[in-house]
C-alpha cells in the first residue's frame, strides 16, 4: 500500500499575521512544522522566537484551571461514568465572554479552595491541641502555673512502664518531690510534679532518665477545662465556616464543564505557542517550513492566501530530507496500524505493509487464540468499549483490531472445537451423565491431535513467509529491478512452493505432487546458484557465492520452526481452559457443585482470557516483526505529527476549515 504523499511547505508571513497563522495551523491540524536547527536559522539570517513568557502565562492559567477542577470535583453532583465518552465541542476558540467567565469561575474556585484548605487546617490543628490537652481536663491548676516562691510545678508525661506506683514512690523518696496529678491515657501517664526549688534540677534529671517529656500544654494560662471549652467553640465556628464554604463550592461546582472548556482552550493555546516557537523570524517577518499531506494542500493554500503569506509547495526528496510518514489504509487495515507503529514506521517512499500484514495477523491470532467463547467475549467487550467510550486515535484502532481478531478466534474456535475450552464436553460428562465427551471440532481437536496442529502451524508459517517474499518481489518490480525480483525473491518462492508440493505429496500420499514438487524445488535452487553471485566478476566466485546462498535454507527452516508458537499458544489456551472446566465440574450436579462450577468458570476463564490474550498479541506481533518484516521491510520513518488542539476533557468535532 502507498504511504500518504507529502508536500514540503515553505512560507513567509508578516509578524502582524503570525499569531493568527499559528492559530489557523493548529485548528487545520494538517501541518507538521519543522523545528529548524540553530545552524539553519543562522544561515538564513534569522533569529529564534522566544515564547518563554507566553508559555509561563499559559501554564499558570492551566494550573489554575486544574486546581479549580480538583477543588470542585468532590462537590459536583454529576459523577462521570468510568466509560462515558468525552463531550464534543465545536472546533475553534471559545467566545471571549464565555472564556472570561470560565476564567473567573476558576479564580473563584482557587480562592475558595485556599479558604477551605485553611479552614480544614485550622480545625485539624485545634483538634490536635484538644487531644493534647484532654488528659489534663481534671487538673485544677492553670496549665501554665509554674509554682510559688519556694516550689516549682512541672507538667509532662511518662511512659506507663516507668510510672508505676513503686516508681513514683521511689521518685518521692529519692528527690523529695510529689506527684500532685496523675492520669493514664492510652499507655501514657500524665503527671504534675511539685518540687522544692532546691530539688527541682535533681528531680528533673530523675524524671528525664525515666522518659519524662514536658507538656506543650503549659503554654496556656487557663485551666485545661477552660481551654477545651474555648477550642470546642472555635471548632464549632470553623465548622460552620467550612460548611458555608462547602455549600458555596457545591454551587460553583456547576461551572466545572465551563472550567474544563477553559482548561482545554488554554492547552490548545499552548499549541499556538509551540507553533510560534518553531518559526524563526526577522524584524518584520516569520519563516515557516513544514510538511503537508498532498490531499490537504488546498485548504492550507486557502488559509495562507487569506493571511497574505508568500509560500510554495515542493515535492520532497526522500534521500536527503527527513520526510514524515502518515499511513494510509482502508478501514479494516487501519485497525492494525498500531502494530506497525509499535515496531517502526516505514521509510517515506517505501512500501506500507499494513494491509497484507493485517490479513496474516488476523489469521495467526485466530489460531493462537482459537476459542469461540473467548473470541466472542473479546469482540463484544471491544465493540462495547467503542460504543460507550467513543475513543479516538490509537485506542480506537486497538479496540477495532481486537474485535476483528476476536471474530477470527471465533471462526478458528468452531474449526478446532474450542468453546470456553472444552466446557460443553465437561458439562455433558460431569453434569448430565454422558459417558464420553462429544468432539465439537469441525476440523480437528488440537488437544487430541497436536501433531496435526503442528503441521497446520508450519503450513501457516510457510504461507506467511511466501507472502513476505511476494511483497519483496512486488517492491523490487515497482523499483524497476524485475530481474532482482526474480532472482532474489522469486527463486525462494519456488523453493517454498516446491517444498510444500513435496511435503503434501509424500505426507498425504499424493504421488502426483511429489515429482512436480522436486522439479519446482530444483528450479528454485538452480536459479539461486546461477544468480546469487552475479555481482562477482570471477566465474568461480559467481558459482561459489551461488552455492553459499543455499545455506540460507537453514535460516528459512529456522523461521518455519518458529511458527510452532502457534501450536504452543493454541494448546496452552485450550489446556488451561480444560483444567478449569474439570475443576468446575468435579463436585457434580449438586447445589454445592453448582457454586464451585460458577466460581471456577468465572475466575478461571477470566484469567485464561487475560493471560492468553496478552501472550497471543505479543507472539503474533513477533511473527510479523521478525519473520514477515525481516524479509522486505525498510523502516526508519518519522511519524507525521501535525500541530493540533490538545484537549483533555473534551474532544473537538471533525476538522473543518476555520476562518
């Protein structure tokens, strides 16, 4: 498949039109603006645009909107559903009045959040103070009372282990001090100690060695009961204030959609600044260089003409320019583009294998995950996700891809008799007294006949490799190197076809295919021997290199053997499912057995689907990357990343020309 054709854009705009140009480029969403190197900027006598201040202002507004949403979200009566789609907005900047109003809402919410946070902090501090003073509630003296002319009073706490009656008696005997208040709470003993001034220092040394800590409550010049009463009143007042602020937040929470709109508008405005940062300038003009898909040239031209820009579009030179790549496929193949992108994009001007790969991917995935029930669950889950979330971009493609692969798994499940493993058979024998499990496979059962499954896996691999060589043949023909296509790809295709005919002839006893297979195989090897050394000048080297090329047969055989993973993944899924089915039906047709059955089936098959779905995705992708792409793929493409809006809470409607 061809890759989207690109055009190189070079434009010059007046600085007066620059802001509008940036805005239009973002909303058009079809121009990948290059970041010029400092050397190129200097060579063109330009200077880089400084957008640091603008970015800081925008970041500040985004931060304010984010804080406002965080403050108001707990107060919102509208709870967002987990899989609900994002609401849509018209493309383009919001009306200034609406945006200013949303900005005011955000500022109000931030101020409200600060008040709520401070009120909660004050309540928490007062509550902590009350907890610290509560053990002294029955202490009759003021907490700050430090003694008389001849005595000292010290309040504090001791760990209960060192504040027993015998310990306190020893304290009195050894220091002459007296315990005038004692209250034990949660393993801590709160004491007030009376000592003669001459004995205070010695008494404190004794207490400190026992773990004594002076109480911070001594700062209060009132009794504990009076302080607690005051704290209670303050907490009640602050609680009323907090409730009022909360009610205010409840009302303001209705503005969350508007603040989210403002937030997304500012994120998009950040893209304007990003566009501006990529445009070097002179005193009166700005310079724009980038890439545009050929199909979008018309609308970009219209926009540039409206702004009075000087511009030109040129065809790129893939050999010297880093042309971005945008894949172009039909709806079916488009679903498999993330698989290609996870590997590497094709180089611009080369072949996009997505369509061919998607067919093989779907088939191989189906045989690895061959179960009608599992495929049905995966397809329905993906279709439901598409309907409920209405995702865009990569997630949309992944969900469509797995829905398609789920259908392939359903078809292969029918062929191989996989219905949540062998659930119908286990239920028939475990619950309904059937003597022998029925075989529901239309073709063969992989558990009962693994060798047939291995042969099918290798056959699929052979077809897959022939497909890769056919793509290589096509690419070489397109580049007008037909003989290279015949010698380098066609020869190996003949080898594979000959080998398949021989295998079918000898394995299935169809003798009529054996001789033609040998002839085709020999022809393929003959072409290899005669042509693989064609670049050499010496006849000896030509033949020698041709003979050495036959060594690649080992590599291809190794490639074929790697397709045994189709067998291993398919068997793993079937066997694990069968084990859980057996566990679920062991207790027989009783009430207890039914409970065990439901638990084992739900948990077991959920785990089996999750584990094997991941494994199948990884190994199917690996077969594409290593075995398929390795035969022809020319990677190295850079993704086409146009300037475009960057919403978080909304999605914008499909692109339209914004005036």
